[in-house]
């Protein structure tokens, strides 16, 4: 550790990123114990994504905490392996990283299993090895690792998991991941990643060069519209999850679905031109969507 970067500093810097996420991580209206536990889960998920994207704080403090040498601190696969080893300590020993030490009592209190956490690590490991997806089914398999564990963890933390709710949650989380991919086409391409299925790109006569343009041509817009409709259908499929729960959890889940629908609305309003930057929904649209969902109309 350097004198200027301490473990609490790293922990706080990661948790503070919750304020800039597309969806509220632990909104004020939830019970305090839920908020605390969801923030601990978020800290894990944010850190594993930062490792996978190469967005760790400069100086290598996270690597040192995980026992990774300075010579290997830039190797994301090595870091992910070390992070997985530290995650496993959450379940049977004492982890090294402060964010995982924060997670450990949550795991014990909520009887959380390793699987969803391992799925998120596997998704980030896959990001280092797979940068293109041939089919929509291939993309869905990736979302099973990268997105669906988050919804399953929310249900587990709130004590509301059932097989049917998990199925509905998976549909919502996959939809949200697809929407995020549509918003971030240009950003992902800058990382040499494309999450638009190659078979769909061929169907709409879209090349990788087309995706690097400053604005989208007609073919790219048609492709984005097609994938947005798929996401919309998944959100509609998962929406009954909101009506299956009550109280403040219902508000949280309605917010997730509304966020996805509002983002699709923003993409549509941009005429499916996502290349200049991510189309972002306004708060009015988000509240409107949430109201429709809570009234059971959408």
C-alpha cells in the first residue's frame, strides 16, 4: 500500500461509483439492512467489472491486496484468478480485499451461495477471451453469466427467491444487459468488443466498419431497432415479477423494469443512432414508465 492509497480509500472509491450507475443500487426507500447488504454485493460486482475492464485505481493497490505481484498487476486474467481465490475465502476463511471482507457477513446472514458471484467473475474472464458473439443464443449465454446473477442476488438478499421469480428476474436482467450493450456500441468497440450478434449484423448488412462511424447509417439503425425490440419483449416477459412482490421491493423492481423501458424509449427517440454516444432517458420518462408498471398496465 502506498501512503496515499489505503484499503478504506479503495473500498470507498469503488462503492461511490454506485451514484453513477444506470439504476439505483440501494435506494433510500429500502430498509437499512437491505441497503447495506445490497451495497456490499454491489462492491463485489463493481470491482470485478473494474478488473475485467482495466478500470482499477492507479497504483496497483488492488493487485497487492489480492497477492498479485507488480509484474502481473496488468494481467486481467491473473487478477481475476486472484479475485476468485479471495472470493472463495469469503465462504471458508478470511478474504484479503476489504470489499470481500464487507461481503462476508452478508453471505453468512443471507445464506448466499458462491454460484452467482462466480458467474460474474466468469463473465469478466470471458470478456478477456471472447470479443465477438456469433448468435443471439451465444449472447444470451453470456448474459446468463454477466447479468442474471445480479437479479438472483437481489432476490436472495431480500429473501424472496422462488424458481418462478428467478425465471422472471433472468428475463429482466438479460434485457437490461442487451439495452446497455445497445447504448454502449461505440464504447465497447473502442475496447475491441462487439455484443451485436454476428448473424444479425450479416442479416442487416452491417460491417464492423459501419459501427465505427460517427453516426449510424440506415442498416445500423435497423439492426439496433431489431435488438431493442428483443430487449423490450424480454422486459415484458419479466415484468410480472414486479406484481409478485409487495412493499418497497416492488418499488425497486419496478424501477429496474422502468429503467430498461425508458432506455429503450431514449434509443427509439434517437432514431436508433447510438454511435454518437449512449442515449439516456430523462427522469420524467423513467417516472412515467414506473407508474405504468406499478399500475399493472405494462
